[in-house]
């Protein structure tokens, strides 16, 4: 997920937001501005909008705290973090790599929901204190909403549906029991896909029954099922074929062996990891393809292993460029030769 607006850094962590967050933030503000008057009346209309906006900002700050907790524990376990992006479905910590043991997986997964529960509890305590002091009922209502939404967020994230935190907890427990990370990942992802489909069905049923909030459940279910399906692909053995070079083979021989009936194609750099896999690798024995820009210039190569290095839940939202080996890092071999020097990209203009 790419950020649309860079907000800055908290310590070593880059913080940004996606444009998809903006309409949801408006809907939350609008909903609060319209709902708070039913709970506490007597305030000017503009003040309800201000309260709604401040509460929405506080909500996204709590989402950021949830993700920062993941980042803190990930770094304590030796993982690198690119940053955090707040988007349509909440927040996403962009962590490079994966947990190396089941204990690390469980710690990283549980700390997010525990942070949401903590914020929910503190917000509830603050609402009680403000009410006990006889201060603004509007502030009490806003704090109570913030408490409820964080407690709900923590509980929802513990649903054992990969890639939610609960799905990662399930993977960690299965991994701890069996010692097999790949099988634990596949089982957790398969569970997540089933629960995602059920959530989509529930959301559609609610929508057809006249409850438009069902659309939100359907969207979340679709996200969960899509991400879980991609994770299932990642956790399976690739089964990909490979071109084995015989001693003395020439480059032209290897190209013929790899692509016997068609010219080599380039993967458009505008595609996501998921689209690249579906279009070029799912039904092919190829293990590597060039990535090209709109003008057809080669930017690098993408491999099956490069795709699999991207966490499965991020496949459908991650550009293929993030899995691409840049041009300057590629080895080069001259056509019709079996040895000698390795010319660079500039030498290709002479062939």
C-alpha cells in the first residue's frame, strides 16, 4: 500500500496516509456530527461537527498506536519496518520479512489488539472521570464512542481470520504446536478465506434486508478473503519449473528452452503483485520475467521468489515494482556465447 500523503516520522518509522482514508474519515465525522445530538442535545450545530472531527482524529490516532505497537515488537524481534500507512480498512505496518519463530509471531500479533483494548479502557475511564467532574456531556459522549470503537476494534482483530491479528495468533499457535510454519500459515489463511466469505455473505444479507451497514461488512470480508487467498498461494510450494543449463550451453539455447513457442513478454510496472502472478506465473513454467515501463524500457526482473517474498495479504495492493530486482543489479550475458565478460545494460545498444 503506497502512501498518498506523508505525515512525517515517529522515531524511525515513516507515517503516511492513503487517499482511501479520506472518504472514510469524512463519513465518521459526518456520522458523529449527526449522531451526537441524539445523545446530548443543546449544543450549537457547528460544535457537533468540531466534536465529530476531533473524535475521528483521535480514532485514527488510536489506529496509529495499534500499528506502532506492532512495529515496536517487530523491531524488538529483529525485523525491519518501512513505515505505517493508514488507509481504507485501518492501518498497515509495512514490515519486511516474517517472524522467525512462533513466539515472535504471537507477540507481534497480540500486541496490536492489546493496545486497542488499553486505549478503549483508558477512554472509558476518561469518560467516567469527565462525567464524575460534571464537565461537558458532549466530551463524555465522544470519549464513550472512542472507548467503544477501540474495544470493538480489538475484539474484531482477534477473529481467527488471516490476515487479521487473530489469524496470525492462530498461525502462531499452530506453528508452535506442529513446528511447521508453512502448514500453519496455509491453515490459518484457509480459515481466513472461509471466514471472509461468511462475512461477505452476512454483509450482503444485511444489505438486502435494508441495513446499508452490511456493505461495510461485505467489503471487509472481501478484503480478508482476497488477502487470505493470496497468502495460501505464497505458503504453498511454488511447484515452478526451472531451466537447467547443460555445460557449455549458450544464452540463445537457454532462452529457447525457457520460452519454446513465444517471445519473451514484459510485465507492465503498473500491475500489482497479485495481477502479475495471475497473468504471467500462475499457469506458466517461467520463473523470471522483465518488468517494463509504459515506454517499454526494462526496469528490472521479477521472479516467483520475489513475488513470494511479499506477504500474501499485501499482494493485491502492492506494486510489482516492490518485488522487482532493479536493472542495475541484474547480471548480463552476451548472446551466442558461453563465457567471457558480462556486458552491462549500455552494451545492449550495440547488439
